[in-house]
C-alpha cells in the first residue's frame, strides 16, 4: 500500500469509527448512518478529481449550516421530540453535516485537522449519551485509528518539507551507497506496514499510563449518571396512591429496573430476600394510599456520604448491598427491608413515616448507592407472647373502608377460629396459609366492580400478588391486628457471572407487614402462592451470553462510569489489606526461618523462590550496569550476525568518553575515530559504516571480534 493511500484510509477510518460510536450511543438513526457511509465511499472515489468541492464552495456550505441548525431544532420540536433530546439531536446532525461537507471538498492540511476535531467531538458526544460497555470498544478502535492517523499525518507533512538532498550525508549523493539507501527508504515509506503495529503499541502504553491516573484522580460527588435516552416511564405502583391492579400491569414487562450486588456471601433473611420500596397504610376499598401521617417526611443530611435512616436496636448482622438503579420516574430508593444506612453522593434524602427512602425522580439518570439493612426479626416465641395493645399512634394501621363487605371480617374470624390460634403471630400465619392454599395466582385482572377485594375473595378467587396482600392486610385489620401493604420487588434472577441479582419489572411484588408493639417490630408475611413468587431461570447458550453481557455492563458501570469516591476508598482499602497480607506472610516466613522451623512445603517453596530471585536480580543488575536501561530489554546476541550497529558503536563511544575522548556534534564517525589515534576505534568505525550505510551484515566471526575488542577496552579502562 502506498503511503498516501494508507494515510487516507486511516483518516477515513478515524472519521467512520467516530460516526459509529455516535450511532451506537443513540445520537444518530440508522438511515443517517447509512447515508453518511455512502457519502464516505463517494468522497473516497472523488479524491483528486475535479468533482470535489472547491475551498470557497465548501466555506459557503459550512456557513449555511448555522441557519440549518436552528431549522433542524424547530423541526424536531414540532415533531414532539423530548426537550432533553432537542439540543443533542440538532448538534449531532450539525456535526454530521460539517463532516460530509469537508469530506467532499479538496482538502488541505487544515481541512484534515478540522475533520479530526469533528470526529473527536463526535466521540465526546457519544461518551455523554451512552454508558454501555460497547462504547469501550468503539473508543479503543477510535484511539487506534487516531494514533495511526496523527503519525501518518506528521510523516506526510514532513516528507513534503524535507528532501533527501537537504540531509547531512557521510557519503557523496552520487555514490552507489547513497542511491541504494534512497531506494530502500522509498520502499519503506510506501509500504507503511509498521504504522498499525506502532499505533497499537502506543495505545497499550497510553492505557497503562492512564489507568493509574483514572484510579487515583479526584472524583466529583454525584450518584447520578445521565444517559442519552429516557428511562422507564409510567412506573406505577410506587406513588402515594396505588390502585388495585397496578402492580399486575407492571409485572407484564421484562425491562430491567435495577441490579443489586450483595457485598459478601450473606445468609438471606428468614422470610426471603426482597427489595422494599413504598409502604401504604390507608385502604379506600379500591386503592391504597398514604395517610396524612404517613406522608410526613424528615430530611436526612449527608454525614461524609452516609445517611442514617434508622437506628439499630441490637448488634444484628447487616445485609450490605450495592444498588444500580435504572432511570425511573419515581423518587423511591429500593433496598432490603429496614435500611438503617444509605451511602451515596446524594445532597440529601427524605424518609417518610413508613420507612420509605426517597431522593427525587430520575427519568434520565442511573443511580448507584450502597445500603445496609437490618433484616433481622424477633424470635417466634417473643412474637407469640406479644399482647400489648396498640398505642394511639398505630391505630391508623387498623383502619378500614366505610363500606367494607362484612363477609371479609367473617371469613377472617372463621379462618382464625378453625386454626385454633390465640395470638397475633399465629393468626397472621393462619391467614397467610389460607390465602396461599385456597386461591389461584393469575396476572389477569379478573376481580372488579365496586368492591374488587370482595369479588376476589368470594367470586373470582384468583389474582396477582396485590390482591393477596390486600386481602391479608384487610382481614388482619378486621380482627384487630395492625398491618400495612408494601410494594417492592422479589430478589430477581441471580447472575453468577456478575455476582448480582437482575431485577425486572416482572419481579414487582406486594406483601404484608404486621406490627408487633411489644418489640416495636414490623414482620413480613407473604400470602401470594408460590406460582407468583418464583423467578423463571433462563437457560441455553443465549442465556449464557446474556448473563456475561450483563456482567460486563455491570463491571463497566460500577468501575468506570460510576467510579466515585466510595469506590476509590474501597479500592484503597482492598489494596491496603492485600499489602498487609503479603507483609504478614513475609514476617511469618522470616520468623520461621530465624527459628529454624522451615521444613514444611510452604517454607521450602519460599526458600526456592528466594534462591531463584537472588541470581536473577544479580544478572539484571550486571546487565543494566553494562548496557543501561535500553540494554536491559533488548535481546542481544553477541555471537549473531545481526549484531545491532547502534549498540556496538554506542558502546565504543561510551568507552572513549570514559577516557576523556568525546565526539563533537560536527564530527563524523570516521573523523572522530581518526582523531583518537588508535587502531581499534578506526576498525570498529569502518565496520559501523559498512553495516550502517552499506546494508551489509557482520559475520559471526566479525561480531565476536568486535565484542572482544570492546571487552578488552573496558577491562583496560577499569584498571
């Protein structure tokens, strides 16, 4: 491939990859991408022809883009495009238009630089629109193309300025040696095969250097990560007023709501793991809502990134979880039941009287936060012996609708009498068991009419979790047991590849919490049949690939996009612990060695490692002393016929410099060797000329002889 062709191909690839990155991020539709691809092919074929736009025509078209930008803005606004997307779409279209114009015109160096800058802004815009791990692939490919393009651009620019006759030569321009070198240089310049590998190596070096900076750079505190497209809208079931059947509507959708990772392998709560959302205390007969008392909220301010939500009555083990919440049009933060501490870079949080944690709706933002929950419950015997009456504060959990069907209360009392129980806990268990075993689960909204609860209990006898939870809560209230309904999510599908739970809208769930005044505890009961609480496990190759993709996305989101001060502290703690472990291991090993108790296999292995490292480090030190840092990594074979000319000549120059003989800038190698008055430097310089400029390789005997001469000079200098 000719060098100019390579330069154009690299430049076009850089521009094309930037366009693909913007398209994957959602900034461009498929039609526009295909149109731009066709235009790139056309521009490639028109390069160097008279059909290209002149510089003046290109300038006129570029100036026309300013009014077109505003026309595009108002056109999208008239089509009903969301306000948050208007500027993004118009800017993306403007960038594409400018790129197209510049590609079609005759390009000077300034025009190429303009195209490179436009491609950079495209990638920058894509970074703001997407937090998908696919962006890492497009970014890496863009950087590779950009490095190749910049290098070839500078080489191309330099070859037009410098000419071979302008360089300083050691031989006459009309000699055969000079002509042969010029032909070889032209052949290498036209090939350009080394540039892709060079660019790849530079990209690896950039990544290695940038990674530590990324990990230690200070972070601006924010739990919000904005995405280009909107989040889950119409997210019903988690407001202050929820109609019967809303959760069932939510369960028909499989979109991901959040991903939750337990920090350690912890035992799940006694009644199963759930993600608690909103609790509702007032039933109207057709819907649940928050009473005036329940709406009361208190503001929690940050204490170095932590928010204390509730107190801890006893030293119970806490369930630590990291939540990656998708954009939702609800203010609720989800966590395992009874969160006591929330960690995140929130400015403030609000907690209502029912223990629900709220931030604000985040329709276009992902949230990442950590929660510590006390999922412990009092022991069963303590709950059975709880006979303390409810105080006036908790009487609202006994409230019933004015026109409640009397058959509901009669059914509740009949179930409790037949179960022969005489305490709140066993009564709740009896009602829970009755509903599970005598009613069917269905997502179809069959119950209705003026009293959907009575229709569910006495006619339809089938429904989803919201009907079961409502039935149990109301039946408990009819027999004087305080209760409330809770809307949240089942744990979801466990992804072993990501070590996290993937929670979807179909995992939405309702359950009951019963209040026990003696211990001031809310205990969870779930009357929904097992058919409504199971999670369908995916299987097969597609499921395996999907789980790996989710794991990659979670890693990308947690450690790249959502990498914040908390993750920095966590990483620093992990590194500190790891260093401490190695230090402890080394101290124990040295202590055992001093005491002579090193006969175990582990200690013998330690001895072997130490004995192997000592000579290795010694050899490395000797090599560095002789050849320097460059010689440490270069593969030298002194008995080879391809001995590096620069190596042996530089070695000669160093030896002579130690003797006080330094080569000046205006001296050729031959002049310098002649000035020394010694025979060996003159012979080595002749060999250097023959290999460096004559394209002749040293024989094995010559290489050994030169190495012997240089070694002898080093020994003489050391005396």
